């Protein structure tokens, strides 16, 4: 990508580009104007990686001969969207400037594009990183479909659905979602099914695609409606007729972890939900980082089993050892927090006396 004159109006990456496919997004990046900006003018942003930057990868980039790809910077805040490893490498090389492309959009959209770009190139995100990223995106972009979020984070749609269910208490109820193609689809297709049935009765020769477009449902739903009409069955499945729609299945009232008694509740999840709602945690960098770390530990048993089965055989012992060290580190962290809380309580008591 060559530097260009500012006399021409060059495109910048924007929120609309988030929904692009990998090849289209890469092409758009290459068409954006690249600028040399002072490294000192760029602000660090919270990492999309649970463990933060990998200094080994930074060192590997320091030793690379020639120019590295430009970093992506959020225009409004001057925070790095993508390229923290490259920024650190350039600073370690003693450079004063770095090549950058700008992103014009909200900070929430900047986070999504960062996740998507990390799934496309460079040091890939780990499964834990992706799960933590999905938890953030389902809160910041609840109107996106599971498949749209899955495409951005590089995970399966069922993984997004499981995480959405777990963090659903932080999201206002919606009656529709936006798919990967940008179309808005209702969470419950009951009304759309009724419209499709009426149209088929009036125009029996209409194609399924025409019916789907006019009724606001998918082609597969239109096909199901046609089959139900021919069989003389109710156009709306029983689940939707009785009000147990997809939206209801994620409502806070019936959320529960697998294997946990719903009446007994789950104190851990309840505490985590309260933390997510607490502005003092959400609106400072350390608080957001702690929330991302805690959210990984709140994976449901099915999700953990998927990771258990996905670890390569020759890596099992290393993963076991690392997991146990992480568990010990969390235990130490909890003990230090408790000691801090006790110290603050004792200090408050002495001041009151």
C-alpha cells in the first residue's frame, strides 16, 4: 500500500465495513488513505486479548526487515484499533512515526472491527479471547444476529447463542435482529408467517423468494409455510403459538446454567451480572479487563467440554499445567482482594472510633 496525496478524497474504514466479508474488508483497507503519524500521538486501547499483548510476538516483529502493514487508529480518540504489536515493535526500533489507516465510527464498532481483523491476520485470537469478545459484542450490538456476531468473531453461531443466553440480563429485549446480509429479521416469525400464508392464498403462483421478500421472512420459512398450508396445519409452530419464542428463551427470568437448579440459582453468575451492570466497573479500563477475565470463567459446561475435546492430544499436559497455574493465580487474586477489603473495613472502623 503506497502513501498518497491528500489532494484526493480517499475512503476511510467505517462502521458499514464491519459487515464485509474478509476479502472485501481487506480490499477496502488497501483502498484507504495511509498516513505517517507520530507514535507519541497514538493512545493504547484495551486489548481484545484476555492476556494482553504477546511480547514474544512484538520481538519477532522487531526483527522483521522492511515495512510492516499500517496500524488502524480510531480517528475520534486516536486509540489503536488494530496493530498494538506493530506499534510496540516500531517504538522498540526507535521509530518516531508509524504508518496508519483511520477508522471512522463508534468505539463499540472499533472493538468489533478489531476482533474481526485479528481473526483475519497476524497473531490469531485464542478460543478464550473470542468467547470474551463475543460477550462484549452481544452487549454492545444486541441487534446483531448470532451468525453476524459469529462471522465477526470467528466462532460458531451456536457459541454466540450460548454466550448471549449467559449475558442476556445486560441486554434490553428486542423483537428483531440484523443478519450478516444487513436484513432485519424478527426473532419470532409468527406475524411474517401469517403474511406469507395470506400472500400464498392470494397468489398461489408466487415464488418462495417473492413471498419471503414481501412477508419479511426467510425463504426457508416461506417454504415451511407452504408445506403447512398444503398439509392443512397451523402456519405458526406450536412454540411460537404458546409464546415461547426465541426471545423468551433468553429472558433473564428463565436463564440458568446447565446442571444448575433454577430455583437454587447460581450465586457466581448473579454476582457477575451485578458487576456487568456496575458503572464503576464498566467505565474504567481495569474494571472492563477484570470483567472480560471473569466472563471466561462463566462458560457453561457444554462450552468447556468443547474446549476439552478441541485441545490437541500432544498439548494436553501443557494446557493442564497452565490451567492449574491460572486457577492458583485466581485463588491468590481472590485472597488479596479479601485482605484488601478487610483492611479497608478495619480502617473505616478505626476512623469511626
